[in-house]
C-alpha cells in the first residue's frame, strides 16, 4: 500500500490499493474489508478500488488505467491530500505539476459548491534554480455537507491525445437501502473538459437529479438521472456556452438555446445491494426534421451513503465521463469528466 500522508486538520487520501483514501479528523477511516456482511462481487464493470464491498463499509473507486480498461493516461493520480489549514490540494503521480501542491485557482476558485485547484506553472531546478515550465493541471474537489461522501477529478490539457490524470470517489460509511418505494436526489455537478487532438482545458457546471425505483427492476432497481442547465467556461472563467451552442446548432441545423441534457439510460441491474450504481448516459440534438442525433455518450459511476429508508443525510456521490465531437473544431473530441454530490430532496 502507498504510504499515507496526513495533514494537521483534515486530509483527503487516494491510494492505489484497496482502502479508504478519504479521511477527515471528524470521520475516522473505515476499513472496507471489515464489518458484517459477506461482500457482493458484481458482474457489472465498476471502476477499480474496493475489491469486496459491503453495504456496511466504506467504498472507494478510482479511474481505471489503460491496463484496467481505461484510455492512455487514465488512472495516473497517486496519493492525494487536502490541507484545510492552507487550502491546498496535494496530488502525487503526475509529471510536471510543480511540487505536487495545488493552490486554489485564482481565476476559477470554485464551481458551485466544489473547490478548484491548479498546479504551479513553474518549478525551479533544485541545483541551478533554472525555471522549468510546468503543465497546466487542474483539480476539482467536492465533499458533502455530512462529510460522508467525496470526489476528486484531476486533468490537464498539456497532452495530445488526452492527458494524464484521474478521478476518485468515496463513501466513508455504510448504507441502508429500502426494498420498496422510490427516492429523489438533487444537487450540483461540475467537470473538467479536455481534448483529443487539441490542447487546453475547459470547465463545466450544472444541476443534477437522480430518481431511484427500489421496487423495479427486480434485477437491481431502476435509476433515472439527468444533468441540466450546464454552462461551459474557459480556463479563465469566461462563460463560453454561447460559442459552443452556436457551433452545435450550425452542425445540426438545430435551434438549441441551452446545452443538451445528459440523460441516464434506464435499464436493469444498475444498482446493487451495496449502494453502488453504474450505467450509460447520453445527450441528443434534434434537427429541424425532428430526428434526434446522439451528441455526447459515456458512463456514470456512483454510490449511495446513509439510511435511504429514513432520509436524513441520505446522499449520492459519483463521477460522469462523456465524450463528443467538438462542434467548434474539425476532428477534435472533447471529454468531460465531472463529479456530483446529491441529497435526498
């Protein structure tokens, strides 16, 4: 197991092995391998992390590497730690990101309730003091109001194709799921957009809801979700949604006034007894002839925390990864990696 780095007040830890990388002073770490329960091994493709999850324990997931089914550059985030006293974010495992300590971004400090951090742009030769230009890494960190769920996304636009980075998400406790009825969750979503065959990064922000039918499907409940009211910002925080919309409308002879809604694919088997869920999602553009064309497509990964039979601090944390042909440029694919935290409403 990677060594654990601990800060004075609160820290966020990401390890490349099983366990709970997210730790705070108020919430001591939970060992996913202990506690009651036999563990459920699912046939679904969940991100790597906790190998034998249970409903009564914490669960950690991270982006798969290329060897684990991801793309080149995926899953390279090593140890990660948040220091609340200095409001800094430490990321290990990525090349040319300064001294691994990310400061709060001075252009885009937050996206909704989630904090945004940037790596140093210059690092000095340890012997000669010569300045060395660094790559433009950015990180988004989100933690729920209860502290029971957290996520982090780290990306850079310094490579072609996609750069090296990763995502993680975590439940720091247990879950109790109902066997009947339905539940609705709502909250915020924010992401980093990087590109294949182009450099640079952008940000996205939106609202999100999830509804779960615990009665059906019998194979693992039904989950519906959507991301709405998305806006896109450049690295300096300028809202560039209108330019993306203009190019999208031109490409599809459409008349959209807002970015397409990301919709979950409703299908059996997406939620298991441990509270983990994964499935597909996409957005579409409708042309003047009424025909719908798929614009974005990808997957979501999430986990429920709390007592879903009683409400209270019942919440959902997760990650969305979608790709699309960027309508502004020929032959460029944009990948959006976003995190969300939702509460029972």
